[in-house]
C-alpha cells in the first residue's frame, strides 16, 4: 500500500511539474527559475515526494536484507530472471534498480550546490570601474586617488539578500550603434555589464559594469511598438527613461532583444521587479517616514496643548 501511495505522489508531482512548464513557457522560452520556485513551495506536492524518498532511503537496507532471504527460493530466482528480460530494465539487475532512488536523492544537493557555486562565481566576476575610468576628465586631488581607487559598491550584487531575477544578452544602442551587453536585473537595481575576456589565469569572463546601475524606482519603461520600431529600425526594442531623485530626466537607454518573446520576458520581469521594489519601499522606508512625521506632529500638538493650558 505504501509503495502504491508513493507512486501516486510521484505521478502528482510530475503532473504538477508538467503543468507549471506549460504555464511558464512563453514563445518557446521557459522561465526555469520561477518553475522550480513554484514547484518546491510548501503548498506543492514536492513536500509529499520528499517524504516518500525519506521513507525509501530509511528502509533501503531492510529491503536488501529481505531480498537476500527471497533469493534463497528457486521460484523467486526464476521470476527475477524472467523480469530482467524486460526492455524497461535496460539490462540492470534488481539491486541496481533498488539503489537508483537513493543515488538520485543524493545527487540533488550536489546539483543545487553546483548551481549556487555558478551563481556566486558570476557575482564575483563583476568588475566595477573606478571613478577615474568613469570620468577621466574629472580632477581628483592626489591625496584622494588611493581611497577612491576602488568602488565601495563592489560587493553590491554579492550580497546574499539580493537575487538575480533575469540575466542574458541585450543590445544597448550607444551613440546610435548597437553593442552587446550582458544584463542583470536584481532586486534593487539594474546592472548593465559587457563581456570582456579576462587576461588572468582564471577561466571564463569578467563582466565590466558598462553603465551606472539604475534604481528600480528611478526610471520608467517605454515599449517601442511595431510601427515605431519599423519606422526607426528598432526591432524588438524598449527604452528606459532614467530620472534622478528630483524627477529630472538624466539619461535614456535603448535596448534591443533578440526576439519578440525575449523582449516580452525582459519587460515582464522588469515590471514585476519594479512593482515589488516599490511595494517594499512603501512598507519600509516611506512607512517609517510617515510614522516619524505623524509622531512629530502629535508631539507638536501635545506641546501646544500644554502651553494653552498653562
């Protein structure tokens, strides 16, 4: 009965997995991160599936011992040989099939660790240019050159509290000419980086921050429609109009995606992350400011009341 229940749980898990893949597929692209997050939430069938694996691994040794007692019977040996001829066994013995779920569940932490290491490696490969490179014409006194040689935001993306929502190539139209850039949209800002091969002994690439990161509450998005795109040779394009804290437009960035579906994915992720960040600001920073303002107003009113009584 227990084995039957585990099979049903596994079937439900696979059914849910397939349903999520179909829901999150847009234009042939699958949002893998969101599918996995949804799949392994507490409300998912994943919890029941992990319990099934847990029970199986605990009873694996008992199953091997019981198998040895069964193999003492001639009838069971003949039945096992007959079953092993089935093509679905792929020439594997019964002991190989029994250990397969244990090996599978032991690989999961290794896979997750490998994903984490890849993620951290990408974060640490980001290079932030110094102020000398960003503004070569700026005059900097000699006594400040050493303190300003490094950017204080170098570990901005490495923070475990930040999550990369989407990464991938886009074309940034700089001075009217498209240049490929590697983009990362994270919780608080948008980091524009470009690929650069590292000359050091380390393998892979270094990602140079090409444009100043933008706070998600400091720009708005203009989706270039098909008609405007065709008239201006801007296929699959969108524009970020950037503001400073005084609501002054300071710069404009125009990006081109590789396809319409890729553009739709970027815009969807950007808008979702912007809305989430603005809600966070409303519930934390702005809420604290309103509370402080209300407290100060109450204190002033109380002081005025005391003065009036006197």
